[in-house]
C-alpha cells in the first residue's frame, strides 16, 4: 500500500518540477539492528524517487556497507543522505529517522536545493562561510508534529550545502531517544553545534550565524 496518496504525489511532483535541474541521489541506510522504522522509511524514499525522473536511490546496509557509511558520515539508521549531480557529490546534508509529518517538507526542500544547485542565504551569512576555516557539525533535533522544525532543519541544510566545512544532521529525536537524553532535548527544534553550543527554537539566520561564531570560539 502506497504511503503517499495521489494528491500528495501531484503536489510533490509540482514542487520538484520547479526546482530539479540535475540528478539527485538519496543514499538510504538501513540496519537490521534496532531500526523499527527502517523498512517504512525505505518505502517512502522509493516512492519519492519514483515521482521524478531526476531522483535516484542508493540503498545500503549500515553494518555491511560500513565503508560507504563512514564516507558519508552516517552512524545510525534509518538515514538519508542527499547527494547531487551525476557524480553524486556529498554536501553533508543528512536526515536521520523517517521524514514524516512536517519533516517531509525538510526532505523536499533538501531535494530541491541540491537538485537546483541554488541555496538561499543572506549576504552576511555567505561572507561568514567564505571566511570559515574550521569544521562545524550541526544536529537539529525535530519531531514530525513540530510545525517550526522545518525552518531550523532547512537552514542547517542550506549552511551545509553552501560550505564544505559544515555538515548538518536533522534528527527525528523520538527515534533516537539516547541522543535526546545526551543532548538534553526537552523541546524541539533544538540545534546543537559541534557539541558545544545549542539553540532553542527556530532562530533567525543571523542568530544562527552568531551561534556558529560562538562555537568556533569555544
């Protein structure tokens, strides 16, 4: 049974038609260990890929394909890494968990961004990224029922796409409770930057850049 109905598929196709100009690959990682939603996440990825001819899927097993997982920075499942172009370039744009509810928007925006090779960021943000010399890792903790979470996740993915020194994980926290406990996620969205700085809520772009600077100085 399909996860997306005909109306949803039409809307997704229209949105992708507006953005996709080059191939986009979703590298999907599943696991046979403690991954209750791996199967349904894989089905969703396949359905989305079937909507547009420029979308592709590569399927991997987290344990059996450990070298590929390490190459793409994947350490848990289910995971989706959005890769761009004929050579499937990695931009550090990752999603952990099933992109359901409001988080389906985050996945679609990542596909459109990578497929269009266009990223919307403020000039001050671009200047900061141009001067960046140290790597930064963003983890944005979200839930499917949070209407504000896509804003935080999409911005994190834009930063990762625009800079080779930034990686951004959007993490569906209810699927990874141990991470929620480790990073004291009491509400969403919560963004953790390089394990040293955190942001509560869907902060404005300028505030996020300020927190990135704070993380660099920590």
